C-alpha cells in the first residue's frame, strides 16, 4: 500500500507523539503506512503525490487569523509551504483530511473567512450532519448527530465558495466541509478520545484555551464524554483512499 502522510506542527513532543499514536490507532494504519512530517521542526520536503495514498493534517497551536506581524517565522514558513502544497492537492483533487488546523489551512486557501467569532472551549459538542453530509461516504458509519471533542480559538465563519458544508454544531456552524470530491476539513477532532484530549489539556494549559487555574474543571468536563463516532471518519478516509 502507498503510505499516507501526516503533516504535524506541534512543537511539544508529548502532544505531537500522542497525536501520531492516535492517528495510527484510529485509522488502522501501521507506522510504515503513515509517515509523519513535523513541519515546525523543518521545511516541508517535496512530496510525490503519486507515491502517496493521501494526506492527513493534525491540529496546531498556529492560528490562521493571527495578524501577520504577530506570526512567528516558523508559522509563516509553514503557512507558505502548506499553501503551495494545497495548490497541487486541490488541482488534482488529491485525498486530504485536515483535523482542526485543516479548516484554517484549506479554508484560507479556498477563500473562506477564518476568525474568532465561533471559537469553542475544550469540550465535547453535539455535531449534526447536513443532508450533504448524510450522503457523503466518509460519514456513512456515523449517526445524524454525534458528540466530538473540540477546542479552538478560531473557526470558519464564511464557508469557501468551493466548499460543501457537511456538518455543523450550535456554537460553530462549520464543523466539516468538503472541497471538490476528495478534500475534507473538520473543526472537530476525529483522532481524539478521552485519554488523548486529557493529555492535550495538560500540555496546553498555558496556551490561552482556558484559565490555567481551571484545568481540573476542564479535565472533569471531558472525562465522561462518549465520542465513539468521530474516529470512524478517520478510518473511513483511510479505507476509501488506500491504494496499492
């Protein structure tokens, strides 16, 4: 099987390694089938799309809506590299699934508006499929409504003109969209279970997602969440696009 590639940009090893482990566990891929590239650590190498099955993008502390003058040199480099890659990916309608940061990267590339109006605190929220989402093959094994973990300072307020809305939530209208036939972005995290999000709460307690003094309350708030459905989206993506 041609491998998938995970484009990661978490500088914190505990969170980065946990994300990779979760992607492996919920996708069903082996380490030799999912190549990880840590973009925060160095330039994105040239990718031969013909040698890959698809691209996954993990979450990131980078915010697309941050003013350019406030972005680090690393973030500016990563954004430039991602934009150039998306030029190829969109043109070829190449399989792409971006989780959380995927909305910022694909959304900006396609002309959507990403800002802080629909931020959501770290929590489990109820996601509801649109009619188009109900008909999409990546969502065939999830119910019309399901719970998923979120935690983001920004979101897509205006859907890109090229995109089809697949899922929404009461506090964040754009939870998942598709561009062309094979490019997907989710605001929710299809790779997170309770253990995974608990690790991220501890790692990112001082990153502005919540008051650090309330970390125990945030942890308690996710402890009993039933988020069985979102990982099925990740597994469906791999099954659909894996190729020899």
